[in-house]
């Protein structure tokens, strides 16, 4: 009996996310699990006030961001499929940690996998860590994969 039926991979398309993708595909193959590929993008509404945009411009930017992320997720989905892994994509917006944790809960993920950049010191203090916040709030186990 496989304990892992559904694995959520959260990707920001970085080198660390690439390694996490490879781990997720491996887990899915070993467990005959479904792979759910997710990406969180920031909508233009989260830009600083001094960069105020018209509603039409915001809508156009949002559509372009969504299309670009969807295209990149489909490339990963095709690659997973060639490796014998079935899956689907989720395109999310908002605060990355919150969106990832909520998506994992909604889809009933048995495992959440994401890459981590391994920042330390001032970089971590100022940039924060999506991975740390996900680990602290996720309702399922979280595997973080560090870039090589």
C-alpha cells in the first residue's frame, strides 16, 4: 500500500526548484503518486503605491504573468509524463507561503516538496524564507531540497 498518493511540488523555476522537481518525480514513480505542479505568481496589485497602474494595465500584466507561468509548468508536466508520472498543474497567486499551504490542504497532498535557496544571515532576515513559513504552517509533511 502506497502512503503517498498525491505530491505537491511548489516551484519558482529556480535551480533549487529544478532539483526539487527531480526528487518529486522520483517519489511519484516509486509510489505511483500523482504529481501536482504549482507555481505562485505575484499579481500587479502587490506593487508599491508609487507604481500605480491603470486597471487595464494591471489586467494585461496579470494575464501575461499567468500565461508565462502556465507555459513553464506545462513543460515540467510534459517532462514528468515522459518519466511515467501522471500529474496536473496549479497556478496560484498571492503570498507564496500562504498559497502553497492552502493548495496542499485543498488537494489533500500527502507530501509537499519545494526547493530552498539556503540563504543565511542578512539575506534570510530581509528576504525571509518561503520554505520556513511553509514548514511552519503546512498540514502535511514537507520535504525541502536545496540547490546543489
